[in-house]
């Protein structure tokens, strides 16, 4: 049986009794109904994890702190156009499971969903929680960065070093590109695709058009297919 894992954004001692923060306590004892003597794993999101034993409904005993790393060897950074709530949650969750180093959500001219102000901040906090839950499930001990929502043009205006791709039916096959030597940025458009002027702007900033086979992929599928392909060709899936 798998051991339950909990994100704990606090300093976890090397050994000894540790009082769980409220959110972890609620999940462990109210939701999962864990009992005294059961083992759990805590991680602080900065690397490594701690094997613990439940003492009571408030505290655990830290048995061992382990320098366990499960990060992908490739630094793949997903740049995803904003989509509807359920699709966005799916993309964030699965991108974390597939090893994305960071996720940047951008607004494009064809985005159906529009967010601003307080609504945007609430969604960003929600996406971070989705990423944390995905890390708890998949075993990652480092929380990928979920960057604040920005317009695509603003994001493209900043210079970035690395290999840069955008999904396009007119692009080259992934096998036509050389293995990466640094960061990878992969731009995925919304349901209707990127507007021609947005593609032109991305290409002027060094993005190269890439196609993933002969079929047109949905926006919520494209980034995940790219992540899987990058790791299969050049990373830790091979």
C-alpha cells in the first residue's frame, strides 16, 4: 500500500516530534482518517522528504529525512494559453506529473476565458494548489513554479535563453530538432490556435514551429503530448 504524502511549507526537523500545520492535519486526519502509528511522508517543496509516524491527531514523529530527488533531467517550461477552468486544472495537474519545470499561463487574442484583477489572483492560487496536490500524488518534492497570468505579448517581450517551440500544423517534426542543451520553452495556443500575428511575434523572438504528428491536437492535449515527447526522446522516459 502506498504511503500518503503531504506538502508542509515549514521547516521540518531532522528527527523528533513535529506538529503538523492545519491543512495537512485536516487532510491526514479528517479526510484520510489516518491513525496513530501509521507512516506518512512530508516534503517542504524545496527538495527531499521526511518519513514520519503519526503520534496523534496533531503531531507526527520524524523518523528520517531523506535527500530524494524525482525531478526530470530536462528543464521543460510549458507556456499554455488560458482555457476553461476544468481544462486548465487538467493541464496544470498533468504537466506537473509529467515533470514540467514551470508553467506560464498566458492570455491570447483568441482565449475564450478572460481573467483580471481579483479573479486572476484567485485562479493563480487555485492552480498552485492543483500543482501541490499533483506533487503529493506523483512523488515530486519540488513544487514547479506557477507564474502569474500575463498577456502573451508581455511574456514574449522578455528575452529568454533556451530552445523555444510553438505548436503549429505547419511546423517541423520534433525529430528534426537537435537535442536540447538548456531550457525548453513550449508555447501552446488556445482552442482556436494562436492568431497569425501572435505566431509571427513568437517566431521573431526565436520560437520555432513544431508539429506533433499529422493530427490537430486539442489545446489541453498538445502541451502534455509535447512534454511526453521531449522526455521520451531526450529525457528520463527513454
